[in-house]
């Protein structure tokens, strides 16, 4: 059962503690994001996983510390969804999210698409590939980043935190459609798909300490 349901002018947000409801279906393409205590997946714990089917509804799963059992968090429904080969997962900067999800849940998330990689492959005329920039330029949506550095480990998340977390997944479907069209136009979709397939391995290399130096560097 969802513990909290929040309605905003543009979205409905369901907060679930510990796991997704077993009966919930989010369809064949699910946008995913994470919030953590920091940017080091080996040190900083996973606090929140956000998901959306692209229908204006966001489901947020709060990962509560006392429910952590050894290496993997006790959230079987969430883990099942993220590893389902029939469900495409959309991320922005998937490399980080896949690393923290592997570290916290003990899973390799696949198959995946990453809007940041798609943007870098197609929008070579700019260095502005952040989610806020892409949503503004491609969708005309102005995302607020005011809560980006707030305390995601708090036992009770504020309505502002929930709205911020939801906004990171509510627009990924529309953003991917725009970027996929650019990949096709620029004849780089095949290259992008090869990059996406490699992302789980790239995340595991990061966890093993191969982020710097990069083993692909000279």
C-alpha cells in the first residue's frame, strides 16, 4: 500500500515505503531515477527510487535503513521490475543510477536507455546535457533543482522533496522520444544502443574503482 499520495497541478505522486505494491504494473517502458546520501555509491546509501510510466503519475520507493538486509535491500517487487527483460528502463545519467542500484539492491538493471548519452551523441553543438537543460530546450519544461542537495535520508520527506524527486522521472518518456528521433536522424541509434548495453558493465567497473583511471584511457 502507498503510505502517502500527493497531488500537484501536473502530477500525482505515490510514496511507498520499503517496496512497490505487488499488484502495481507500470507498463513496458518505465522512467527511473534515484536519490542518495551522496555521489559515492560505495559510501553513500540509496534513499529513494522514483519511477513513472509516463502517465503523469510518479511512484517513489523510500529505502528505509532498518529494512536493509546485508548486501541487498529487501524490496523484491522493485528488484523484479528493474531486472525484468521485458521492461525498458529510462534514465538520465544511467551510469550513476545503475551503480548505486547494483550496490544497494544487488542487481544489474537492464535493459536501459540513457537520455544523457543520447543527448551527447546528437547535440554536439552544446555542452548543456543536464536534465534541466534538456527539458527546457526540448520540451519547454522548467524543472526546479532547489531540493537537489537536501537530506534524502530523512525519515519523513517533505512535500517539496517529493515534488522534486517526481519531476526527475515525469518527463523522461517525452524527452526520450525527442532524443530517439535525433539519434535516428543523425544515424547514431545503433551506436547509442551499443552504449546502453554496456552501461551495466560500466557501472560495475566504477564500483571496482576503475572510474579513475579509466581502463579505456591511454
